[in-house]
């Protein structure tokens, strides 16, 4: 398998059915009941991996790897020039306990950038220490480009340029020579011009884009597209294409919804008339042709805009391509009604994709209360998973009606009494007073909101929200609490929810599970903005 960058080799938690990892993907797509794992690549490392698809093959593969009969060659683009054209790095590497273990790496320089500031290096592992190549290259002053752990900080390159290029191993039928072609990004960085523009675009603010930056911008967009290449048109046409600084492009995000792209700007200085926007649109049209592109100029807080933001904030027509007023797009094979020109929110938030899939697997035979339901994406996923009932609760009747459309698109019959408009705090209080409970209660509030009855701020009011919600979770049920408030730190959020649970008098049965946005299409530097806690009560 030629592993794409951004994929785990195997799931950290085998029980997490929403995890996007190579082993789970291969088992599902090839209908394999068994897959033997003999070596791994870090999430950001691309290239060749070999698995045994039958247990009969497991023995000789295991012996080959354990006996060090396998030749492992990697390619890396590093900063600077190594001491010689070829050589050996023989420096011990400490383990987790601090004990120094022998480690040996052979290298050969295959190419240099025109300015001699970057090198393409072929590396052969003689030992297999954790992060050996990354540590060794950093030790000799030539860290791998994009290495956020061992390279200089800040590191602006949007991926680790390390690639498993070749495996040579014995088999019952002779030697196998397995090679994965070098990614296009590696060659681009050695052109000098391409690399300089990568870094220039990544470091500067979006409003400073100039026409001469177009090649560098396009290269970064192509790199982001390469990372998402594994999404299937048959099941997934809703996902994030650009995640701001995580893809080396700070200041904006880009989401795909079927035939439409939605471009979100967070810099108030970017306007529809900005020259930088014209350059960006030109780059997007080169990488994703024949797609309509809608633009949202997001204010610091959208809570005051109401349901109908002015057209200068959310233009109703695309800036590129044909108008797409309404259509069906796919996420995990489920259908959702998308309206890209309909205000700031277009029908589904892709950062919750994995959480919706988890709910789908947890919901069989359960009752679900979906608070702050918006267009009922969680409701669709829960019903698809076999929930006996989903009650969608939101302050906006219009959003609930939108949810009914997605229900019908998936063949579900939306009963009016399962779509309730009103204040969540008021309804949770009523449910608690009546002793009505649900097996799963979902809390996915906006960071700030205002209704006729109340105002909500995630950093101030979450303890009260968690307290009311915990009281309506059935014994042995789940409380799922989330926030996308970037300025609310993970630790503070957990403390806020825990405080509410303590006030409710409910006891935790297990430590809470912690989730965040999907790694594949939401790469990020440092802590992500989305925080999800799952409590069993």
C-alpha cells in the first residue's frame, strides 16, 4: 500500500469505529477479515507499507522483519547540506526511560536545490528506534522539512517531507522489491523557486498575496488536495480542503460540499474587492476546476447577525462557477441537503464528521436528545444507526425544517413531534422536572447565542448547561458535550463540564473519552479548536 500523508497506520483505539486509519480502510474496502501488521509509519509519513492478508503469510513476514532481513529506504527533503554526499549517522537515541540505545542510519544525497539550502536524501535504516530518521537528521543540523517536533520553530511547511520509498524483503517466491513513487511535493521543493514561494505564502498574511505568489499558492493548494485524495466520491463529498495554518495557508478555510466549495475568511480586512481574493480564486480554480466557489466573510462574532446576514458578509451567489442553490452531498454515505448561498452556515459542519459516525454506531436501539440540533445532522446519523427515537431541539424553526429535508433525502419520515423549536435551557428544565430521560444526550452549542429567553456563552454558561443535561441522561447513558470555541482551552472546558456534572449529582461510570476534529482534513498546529467529551453516567 502507498500510504497517503495524514493517515494513521492503525487506529489508536480499535473500538473507535470512526477513526480513519489504513488498516480499517483496507479491511472494509477489500472485505478482508484479517490483516497482519508488521511495521508502521507515522501519521504524516507517506509511502510503502506491506501487510499480510492471510495468516499463512504472517509467519515469514514476521521473521523477515524481526530478523532484520528487510531493507527499508526512505526519501526526505532536509534543510541544509549533509557533511558529505554519502555517509553514516551513528548516534545513540534515548528511549522513553532515558536509556541510550544504539542507532545507525545510512544516507546518500540524491539532489540539491539550486541555492544549496535543501537536500533530497535517501536514507536506509539499520536500526529501528522511535523517530530515528527525524532525530538523526536534526542531530547533524539537517532537520526534515516540515518536522514540527525536531525542526526549528516556527515550522511553516504544511507536511513532513519524509517518504517510505522502498521495501525489499524475502518471500517464499523470491525477493520482493516494493517501491512507492516520490510525491510531487518533494520535487517541487527542490526547484528553489517553488520552495521559496511555499514558505513565502505560508508566512505572510493573506491580504499581502501578490500575483507573483500564484505558483507558490497553487503548490500549497495541490499539497492540500493530495492529503485529501483518499476521500471517496461514492460516500464522501463533504470535507475540509484547506484548514488555514494547518495547511500552510493562514487566514482562511475551504470546505467542499459536493459541487460547491465554501471559502471562509477570518481576516476583517479581506473584502470582496480585495486584490488578494482575486489571486486566491485564480489558484483555487486551477486546482479545483468546474467547482462553484461561495465566499463567507466571517465577523469576529456572528451571534448578532441573526438568521439573515447581509450580502456583504455572506454573498448569496458564487464568485466562481454556476449557482448551486440547493443540492444533496454525502458524508459517510448519508445524504444532507446543502444550501451554499444560504447565510453563513450551509447545512452541515464537516468538523463533526467523525463524531456523527461514532453516534451512528452508538445509537442502535437508543433514544437520543439532539440539543442545538441546527439542521439535524446528528439526527440523521443516529437514525441511520438504528436509534429508536431522536428528538431534535433548536431555537430556529427554519433550521429544523431544513433537517426534515435531510431526513426525507435518506428515506426517513420526519415526525413533527421530533422537531421542537425552543430554548434548550427551558426544555432541559422541563424534561428534568418530568423525569424524562434519554440514552444519549448531545450538546453542540454555538460559542455565543441569543434567544428571546436567554443568552449563552460557552465559557460562562457551560456548567449550567451540563448540569441540566446530565439530569436527563438515563442510567448507563452517554452525555456528549462539545464546543468549537477556540479561546476556551481544553482544560477549562473539561473543568466547566465536570463542574456541571458534580452539581447534577450524577456519577461518572468511566473517565470521559476525548475527541477533536478529524486529523486527515483538519490538520492543525498545536491544540485544535474543537473539543468533545463523552461521559458515561
